[in-house]
C-alpha cells in the first residue's frame, strides 16, 4: 500500500487532469472529424507545425476511433512513434520544471510558512510507529479507521453493482435545491471531500464552502441581469466566462503575494545557485538549488 502511495506521489509532480484521456484525442481527432462541411482541411491543415506532433495514419485515424475493418488487419503503430516521442520530450521537460519548482519552494512552504499538506498526513500515519515485531502499526488497528473505510467502499460497491443489475438499491446521498435563475444548489455526501475536509483546518473548509456559495450567487445574478460574454472557456466556469477571469485574477494575486512573502528565501536560492551564498544549505533537498534553478528554467524554455 505504501508502494502504491509513493508511486502516486511521484507522478503527481506532473499536475494534469486526465492527461492520457485528453492527449490522444487532441493529437488525432482533427483528422478524424475533418469533413467537406467544416473545411478543416483547407482552413486548419496549412497551419499545422512542420514537426510531426499530430498523428495521421492517412485514413483519418479510423483505426483508433472505429477499430480495424477486418480481423488481422495491421494497425499503423508507426505513425504514432514520432508524435509520441515529441510529446514525451515535452512532458519530461514539464515534469522536470515542476519538480525543480517544488524543490525551490519546499523549505519556504514547509519550514517557514508551515503549510499543512493534508493528503500527505495519511501516508505518514500509515508508516508512523512501525515495529518489526508487529505486522501493522497502530493506524491499522483503529476501529474508526476501518469503519470510515468500509462506508464508502460499501456504497461504491453497491453503485457499481447497480450499473449491472438495476435491482441492487443505492442509498440516496445527494439532493438538488432550485435557486433563482438556472442554478441548482447541490447538497450531497462526497466521501473524498469529507475525508479531505477532516484533514484541513476548519477555516479553510469554511472558506471553500463560502466561495462555492458566492459563485452560485454570482452565476444566478449573471442570469437574472442578462450579463454574459461571447467568449468561451473550456475548463472551470465554462458557461460563465467572467468567473473564469475572476479565478485567474485571484490566482495571479495569490502567486504575487507568495513571491512577496518568500522573497528572502527565493533570493537565497538564486544566490546559492550562482555560487554566491555558500552558507545556504541545500543538502536535505532532492536536488541542489543550482540543479533546481537550471531544471526550472530549462524545463520552461
């Protein structure tokens, strides 16, 4: 279990949301869905980069979306080699940049600002107090832990069985309350969120709830006043562009405040990287500050 948890932590350095799920359609779909009606071949194909970062098997990538026409027909794997190679180089550079940034910020966040890492607490509790004379530590001997683990497992099992056999009952744990406009207030029990909330400070949990309700109020206000934008965004507040800009502004502000609070530490890291601050200790880091700065800059560019 600890090995699986460690593997999840390692890959989480590459912050993505459904990378494999979205990457394959992105590099193939434009050829499959191109048609005389949308005129993609005339309007979009001439603007493609010369380097092969998109997959085109010469048959509209039908083998990926529809499968091979006949049993035993060859699959054009060769067309995937160069695009996946260049995407692999990009993802490797992105991984290196994110890992390097984490090394640069670790001491500031953990030792100076004392930020809490709720998800990491679970892994630490699983290994804390281990004894070679005992098979498991105290964490796995607590009845509340097993009760809390059993409830979502039983509910998830019932939900999975219901998809195959409709007669299997599912307890209702979510409700919708209609609000003014087109908004609904969704009330429900999300076990992952419930567990996460248990590990964070109550002020943070209250803040998340407050801003969620505030966004609902803003969305209803936009609908009632007819305020909308012709622009479209993909993720987040996809139907309310103004909230997307609001969130982006909040993120920029948070980053700038973080830079200001950690300005002394960031200066020490840079001076250590260029060899002008030998007294700064980076021996307990995964990478030296010099390697981290080079990795962050090189990964970005």
